[in-house]
C-alpha cells in the first residue's frame, strides 16, 4: 500500500522544465575586475572565526600556484581560501588555478569558472549552465577530473599589500580582499548579460543561447525576470534598458526578502566586467558589510568576509552555505537535491507544474492551495506522476500559497 505523505516545497521558481538529458560542458566566463582609482582606508573583517560553531562538513580547496607566485602573495591567497572554506559546504574539493601574470591596464585580476556544465546528475533544470564547482557540489561527484574548477589571474604589476590582519598600506591594494572577490566570481557570482556586439542598442544573454544559473534571478524594478522570453526578446532594446537602469535586482525565494532584494550593479553606462556581475556600489558602499562584491575596489580597501547579501545570492543559485545571521554563522547540512520539488511557471496564467523527485514517486502527495486571505481553494493529490499539474485558470489574479500540513509553502502569483 502506498504511504500518503504531504509535501510542497521549492528551491527555484523558474520558467523551465525538468528533463533527464545528456550532460554537456563548455568554456566558462572570465570576469576582469578593474582597480578603483581612489584611496579607501576602510576595513570590514567579518566575524571572529575562532568563535564560530561549524557543525557541517565545510568545503575544502586545492590551490595550484603558477610560476613566479610570490610567497607573500600565496599567504594572502590562502587566507582568502580559508574564509570561503568555512562558508561553503561541498563534499567535493574545489580546485583553483592561481596565476601571477601581467594583465592589461588597471585590471586587478580576472577570474571565473573554467568550464560550465548543464544537464548533469541531480541537476534540476534542463539546459541551464552551472559553474563546475557548483555542479560538483550538487551532483556530489567530481565532473572534470584533475582540471581546475576556478581560474584566477592576479596582475603582477599592481602594487599589492599582503597583510591579512586588517591593516592596510597606503596606495596598495589588499590582495586577500581581491582573492575573496575573485573566488566569488568563480563560484557563480557571474552573469552572461552584456551589450550585443552586433548592435549596442540591444543587450543579450546566454552561452550558446542558454542562461547561466545566475541569470535566471535577475529582475527589473517591476519584478519581471529578464530571462522571461515571453516578455523580452533576446537580444532586445528592452534588455539594454534594464541592464543600464540603475534598478536591477536579484530574486531571492524567501518572502522576507521581497521588499529588500539584493541590488545588482547596472550603471547607466554599461561597464564590461563591472556591470551585472557585481552588487550596486551605491547600495553597498566601500567599508560596508557587502562591499566585497562592488564593481571596483580601491587602494587600502579591505573586506575579509562575504556579507549576508553575497551569501544569499550564492545560496539562491544553489550553494549550500553556513547561513550568516549578524556575526554568527549557523551551519547547515547540504540540501538533498533528490528531495526537492520544483515549480514553474511563476507567475502562472493557467497551469502550474510541480516536478516530483524520484524518491517520492511511489507515494501519494497532497498539495493544498490557499488564497491570500488564507482560505483553502484547492487540494490536489499526486498519485505517482512525474509532474503534477494544478489548474489556476479559474482563480482571480493575485498571490496564492501552496502549502504542506507542516506549514512548508511556496508563493505563486496568478496573473
């Protein structure tokens, strides 16, 4: 006899479907980060790691240093790695290739995921690219053998400070801060959005026409996702308008965050390597908790911890993280992706799809739909289907909640 269990849940709200498809990979995106032409004299050091209770198995990093990498630079680099190792949770070691080379102009460093994967084991979304380190964390297995996951090149012509204790040296750039920043790009704090090379009046997104996971959460001030091709063409002048609007946000699937979403850098003048793949510097100014991912970092600007907003962005794209609450981190175990339910589309017009994971396909599920006033308007049983469909066509416009008996819920907008 089948057990009756009550479940509803969400991890991502997307306009996409789940399929079992052959795994594919391709080259990733490299972001070049310019030096800020200013002296900052600011510092944010983050929590006292000696007082943190880390109960989960946090990530390990393997760094391979290229020729000519100075010993002092290695010390600063490793200090940054040690911070991320206490923040992220992954069973698979994250491999970094660190190079010490001359870069053009005032570039501090360049970095990114060496390759990206789609349709890998346990990937919930068909045809969405993930940085390899994140794909490995989700899949629970090494996907690229001995090849590096993240590549970081430090400009050897920059006047660097190797201090790791929060002290700064005038007119020198804090290497530990820069490495923390560059690792974040390699972990997935990176977008494919850019100006269309053949027509700068338009913007375009995608690798071979497909989004990277970060892209799927970018939304305009009206709350519409930019990758919603039912609303905006790709490429299009609309997309250019939004990525240069100074009002670009990152969707977080948490009701408490709806009125305080992370703001993404989208200056009126598009900056290659600066726009979209960073946080808005006006909202998160130098010296503040989340300034680590600002589009430029000045001399004597120190930030030795990824702030709460940065961690929320990484968690949203799929990274299990030790959640930051004030100055205390509470460790959590990695989510079991075999137990996650996925819903699409949201907003919904007529039919909501709920993808049921393999683990629960032999059980019967009840999904209860409540309106904004808390009244039960529909309940649906899943009886072994891969995907359950809930008809919203007769519902009025507005917000609805699909809930479980233990009060887990996800929020749906009917238009």
